[in-house]
């Protein structure tokens, strides 16, 4: 687990009335968390983001 984390949350945004996944949060065994944005850059509309545990995103 030292070299990679596990996905724990998806990040969704409301785009044109539809919820779209825009990123994923990975967590390491030591508690560190990193975000991987699908578009490459962090979305500008931060107020529109929702972080959902993977168990709730399906």
C-alpha cells in the first residue's frame, strides 16, 4: 500500500441538470488522500461538487 491508494470517493458535479463524475479520491493506508480529476484540472465551480463514498455512488 506504500505506492498506491485505494479509491474511496467519487466526485460528481451537476452539469446541465445531470450528475457527472468529474474525479475520484484515493486514500493510502497512512490516511493521505489524493484527488484525480478526470478532465486534468480541478473544476472552477467548487460549490457544485459533491463527494460521494463509493458505496453510495453506484
